[in-house]
C-alpha cells in the first residue's frame, strides 16, 4: 500500500518490430504498482494486434491518428493515475535500476533522473545548467512528478525536442527540482525520431531558448565549445589529407 503508483506511457506507430519485446520487458519487472498507458498513432502494421495480445497488462490504450509523438504524449497524460510518470518508446527496455529508483521516489515536487544506456555508452551524472543547455536528459531515464503535467504540456512547435524544451521549463521552475540517482534506468533505442531526425524549428530558436532559460553566459560557453569542436575537426581533416 505504501508503494507509489508509476504511470508508464508508451507511444507507438508501426512498432511491430519492437513492441512485443518492450511489453515483455515491462512484465518481467514483476511490479504490481504500474499503470501502463499505450497511445498508438493509428498503426497500419500488426501493432494493434500486439497491443490486444497484451491487453491484460495494459490499463488504457487508444489507436488513432495524431499530430506526432508529443501530441500522443499529451493525450496520454490525461489518463495518468500514478504519482510518477515515465515515458518509453517501443524500442526501449527497462534496466535493473528501474526498480531501484522506485524506492527513491519520495518528494512530489521532484523530478528524478538516472542513467541511460545508449548503444552501450552509459550517460550518467548530475546535470548543471550548462549540461542541460548542451544536452538533453533522456526522457527514458526521467521519473516526472505527475504534477508536471498538470502545469505543462509538450510544445507541438518542436517535433523532435519538445521533451528537451519541457525539461528546460521545469529546470527553472521554482515549483520543481531535479534529483539525480545513480541507477541505470533504461536502454534507449536508436531508431526513434530524436536519433534520426533534426528539429529545425528548435535549432532556429536555440539561441533564444538557451538565453531565456540559462542566461547569456551559458550561451557564450556553448558557442566557444562549438568553435573548439569545429577547429579540432578541421585540423584532424587537414592532417588526414582529406
């Protein structure tokens, strides 16, 4: 009775290749305090059949056309019953730290985050303003307080990086705080949109977004870092004779 209820939201579209593994992985966690919400964008492959096969473990699911991944996520938040919310893609898998993190979820004003495995590279460590301005925290490693989605929605203006933008909004919001725990939460699939597509709208507004959330000095640090990277690659290319 003292366990917090965790709402896991999975957004899918034509995910027949990965969804069965994802749902089996969640079942293998053997947790009785999970609410599983699945929002499908009107898949035309066998994804709906796979969902029906696992209906016994899904608390709510819907398959209908949407305006993209973040529109589906926003729809899903209307059905949250848990105190904490974790978003997964159909090609993501939970790791051992998932259950360990559940023991740390205490503060309803906190957003807890841990480590994520991206192609066998572990992204870990506590973030600073500069870190978040430089690189997003994978949402597959974040347990959001349900209170976040009573105040915010994902911005549909950004088709790829709306989760990064949301994290920035929450980062500077005095109503919330981010707490890092050294647990490996999930294995991040590399076939999602954020791994294969550029968010042109976000990139066009990046300077304004960074300065608004973190200040001019952070933006200058990022520009200097990018300049050094370009210079390094230019020298490397020259030395290789390319």
